[in-house]
C-alpha cells in the first residue's frame, strides 16, 4: 500500500508529464469552445429560418388578399 502511494506521488510530481497535461487541458477547452460556437450558430440559423418562414407566410396572405380583390 505504501509503495503504491509512493508511485502515485512520484507520478504527480513528475514534471515531464506537465506539458502533456497542459496540452490535454487546452484541447479539452478548445473542444468546449467549438461546441458552444456551433450551438450558437445552429440556434441563430433556426432563428433566421423562423423569420424567413414568417415573412413568406405574410407574403402568401397578401397574395391571397390581392387575388381575392381582383376575382
């Protein structure tokens, strides 16, 4: 048990692995940021799609009213 604790403390104090840990943290952080950006873009695209659909529906209603006026 004591030997295992010594191995764990030795691994924690090992400075050779610190650049790898830093790079791993940076990669994880960048993946989180990319996921957030993709989520924002997809949400914005859905929002603009709703706006265009609303505009098209209003134009369709105007077209129907004009065609009823001339019929």
